[in-house]
C-alpha cells in the first residue's frame, strides 16, 4: 500500500505538472478527469487539498473513490469530509466551487461500483486488497 509520504509526493508532482504546463497537462489521468478537492482538516481545522480522479458523474455530482490504493485505512481526505462535508472542488478551466460531500448510499454504490470497475479495473483490484468496503463519495454543487 502507498505510504503517506508516497501519496504526498505523488500529489506534489501532480501539482507541479499543472503549474509548469499552465494547466495544459494533468487534468486527466488514465482517461479520467482530475479534480482538486479541498477539505477542512479534522484535527487542524486548516484547508487540506488533494488531487483525485473522478471516474464517473452522477447527474451534477462528481464521484470519487476513497480507495487509497486498496489500503485497510481510509484516506485522510475521506475522514476529513466525513467529519465536515463542506468542501471546495476545482476542475480544469474552472475556479474552485463550494460543494457538499456525501458517502454514496448502499443502493447508489451498488449501481455505481460496476460502472466504475468496468472501465477502471484498478479499483476492482484495490477492493480485493482490503477487507473494508471502499466508499464512493458524491461531490454535489451547493446551489
């Protein structure tokens, strides 16, 4: 499983790519759109940003997968938004937008998970590495 250091390094490299290319590269990974999710740190109360892929949309909502590479622990960004669902999301060509995050219901996950894993097999592989059910999170515009 990726260490915290490895995950932070990958995020820093990703941000660096966006910066040096003026945003012309880095907004797609493995044919998935990339977004920047900013949560409020559950311990610090400070903004915390992470680059994530969004394999599917559900209406106006962007869907992200809290896989952490199949680790047995949830990613920190997931724990942050679980405690405070008010987030900011930036996508290519648009400034950050306030959104509300929520974990997919059992019915939503049952419907969305096969769509995600059909196109992006890595998520199915991640699920086999952990006993926890990997949560799906819907990021919904707040108005």
